[in-house]
C-alpha cells in the first residue's frame, strides 16, 4: 500500500527486455536507506518488487501484464521515474490509499500555467469517467493529486511548484502517456453496487444510500 506522495525521482540505468517483460535497474538514493530484497517500490505508480540492490541502485522485474497495461513499456536508459516506498503503518498519511495497480494509461492533451500552478488536461476512456469527480483523488504516475475539473473524456489536475520539482510530472509534455490509478474506494463502491444488483438478497447498500451519504452524485 502507498500514499501517492513521491519520495524522489530515480533514473533508469539499464533496460533488459524479453518479449513482453522487462528487467529495470534504477538509480536512487532516498528510498535505498532501508531497502531489502522483496520490498515493494512504486515506480511511476506501479508496485514492483526489489530483486537486488546496491548502495545507489536497485533492480526490479516488470511482468507481461504490467508491460501491456502501463507506460513502463516505453522507458529507456536515462528516463526519470517517480519512486515511493510502501507506507509504514505508523507513518503520516499525506495522500490517499494507493495500491500501485495501474488501471489505465492516459494521455496529456493540454498544459497551461496560471500564477504558480501548472495545469494538465489528461484524456481517458469515456467509460472510466465514472471513477473521477471534481475535488476527488487520482494517482498520476504514482502521484496523489486532486481533480479540479471533469469533462466528457478528460480531467484536469494542477501541480504546485513543489510537485513540479520533486516528481517527473513537471517534465511532462503534451502527448506524453501517464499511468493512472483511480480511487480504490470508488472502485469498491462500483463493485458493491454491481454485485447487489445481481443478488436476489436485499442489501442495505443501495444507490440511494450512497447518494444520501455523499459517495455518488
């Protein structure tokens, strides 16, 4: 489990590709202070397992499913990536619940600046808009962000200067792909409603109950 608060930017040192899988060597510093083989590290929002490490780098494997459904298939030597260690149970929870399991890849369709904020419009599948709401949360390349606007097939996020500097999102350009993980609470609610609709037994969890308590509009 992660929070979406990126700890540092790492750099891809090596990419070994075999069919639809990868082995990545990533240069890092902060996250290696207490790393162990088997630890989970979120790389651009993708939960990966450390297979080996040195004082300034670590190795992870990208399996076929992750290769096909994330933007990690496009990384190369020199690519910067967002890094976050799995959260400690006794640590501060600064973002939102992030599993590190990417739902979709979105595309940056527009970028603009207002005062000290940098805005991004990110295009997604229309069928996924149900997971997004204004003032809700979304994870973009492993970064927990607040949604500022939602339209038919895109949503808008804004980066403060600190996020621009500390994550790779500040380097994104129009047309770039980003890993998206939707709010897991929204996905759980959708699953509960779907299962309830097909269940003959009466459940107290209904659309009316969820609407009355502010879970859906």
